[in-house]
């Protein structure tokens, strides 16, 4: 067994262990830090553009990864989706979503660097996270773009990366498949593993919080100073349920 095979057999489990244990530790001992540390109060104009671009873009990117890594090639062929159809069906939305995500995160970084109070609240932890996150996005976008112009074989990661990914969850890792994948895929996956290892210890951990309660909470009631000055009793009006 080569060093490359050992690497692709072992490192994913190390990353998974760090992700699971780190997330548990963060939730157990740092519940008050389980937040994005929102800076909307300091600047909202750029945030209104950058945040939707990044979040909607990354959701499409994640969906594309799930489809490409989890669904075997034989399944799509069984329903009549040829490799050529799958190739362009993945490449075009993938490039669009990747560009949107990259522009969004670029604006977020620019906002964080150019807005004094936001920059002051930026930690070394944040800076490392942004570097690794941007590297993962750029590597993935480059791989998708290059594959789109080089043809189907260059983009057909479903014969190497996808089976390897599924083998990790079967507890029968096939690192030899990753050693056969193009270098661009190996670089992208390596950066992704680093990102997931850092995930529990950064503001990205908020992605594990599903805000279901938001759909059912009461409306937030705001009182003006004028209303308070007229002697109105705060909370005297009946509350309406939200949504």
C-alpha cells in the first residue's frame, strides 16, 4: 500500500473525528459562542448584497456536491441521464453557483477589512477560516471550470472521488481510487478536509443550528421613545403569534 493510499484511507477519519468531537465540545462548553457574531449593526449596505450571494450560492454548491458524491453513476444512467447530459448539467449551474459564492465571500471579506468596527471584531481565527474557505471555493471552481472545457473524462469524478467518498461511510476506504483522481481533485478535497477540521472552532459552526423555532416565535415588538414617554405600559397590548 502506497503512502497516498494510506493518506486517503486515514485522514478522512481523523477529520471526521475532529469535526464530531470538536462540535460536541463547542456545544458543551461554548454555547454562548455558538454564533456568527453578527456585525450587521456596524454596516448593512454591503451585507445585504454579499450575504445572500454567499449563502444561496453555497447552498447550491453543497447540493451539487451531495448529488455528485452520493448518487452513483449507474443510477443516473438507469433513468436515461447520459454522462454528457450529467456533465453539462453539473458544470453550468456549478460554475454559476461557484462564482456567486466567490463574489459573495469576496464582498464579505472586503466589508470586514474596510469597515473599522467590523475589522476590529475580526479575530485571527476568522482570518484563518476565510483563507481556507476561499481556497476551497477557488479550488472547486477551478476544477469545475477546467473540467467543463476539457471534456467529460476530466470532470468524471464519479469514477474516482465519488466511490472513494462513499467507501469512507461504508468503513471500507478505497484510497487507491483517490490516487487515480486528477491532482486538481486531490487538492480540492485536501483543502475541504482542512476546512471541516477547522469548522467546529470557527463561526461556521452556526451552520449546524437549524432555526426551526424562528418559524413559530412571536413577532418582536419594538417600542419608540415617544410611546414610552406618553406613559404607555410596555407589553400592555396582546401579542400576536408569528407566521
